[in-house]
């Protein structure tokens, strides 16, 4: 399973929000445009519940909010880029510049973990992170950098 299989240009964009809660809502709104997401409210609730357990701000300027719910029939990935950064309560206290939301169906744990790993491995590369942030307004470039 590849990240690119679950991305589209319409779900890769520069974030306009400046707070964590607003960013989460903005990403879920974009994810909910996919026909694979059947209940936007349920997805936002699941994303917020996950954040209450532990922040998905993993550090290095990256956050990966994610949830598995019954009303998502296939993986939907949304990428928001904030050159300014958003406080995501990351362990390393750095603001998130790249936020990758993963909406997942229930019952596909192996694929779910594989996608999380791909996001992490790809964005651990400082050159890729720098290029993604610089391309915040160029969805095609961000998609190529992250989705390949």
C-alpha cells in the first residue's frame, strides 16, 4: 500500500488555520469531500478523541492526526502545510509545519500501521520536510514529495 494511492491534489493544501483545533477541522473538512468518508462529524469526533489521549504532534515539525472509524470505507489522507507552523503540543515543543491526517476504516490494522510508518519515514528526511514547506502553495509538488 502506498500513500499516493490515498491522496489527491484536492486534499493537499496550504493551511489557513492557526490553531490546532482549527487545523484539525480544516483537514477533516477536506477529507470528508472524499466519497469514502460517510460521516464528517463522526470523523472529527474521533480525531479529537485521539488527540485527547496523546497529541499526534510527533516532533520535527510533523503531526499525524489519525482515526479508525466505521463510517470510513477506505483510507483517506489529507495533507496540510503551514510555513508559519501551528502549536500541536509536540513532544519536542516544535510547531507543526506538515500535518498529515489519516482517516482509516476499521479492521485494516496492518495497512493502517504501514501508512503511518510511510508518513514517518518519508517526513523524517529533513530535505523533504524543507521542500514540502517551501512548496506549501504547490499541491502537485507536495503530493510528489510525500506521495512517492
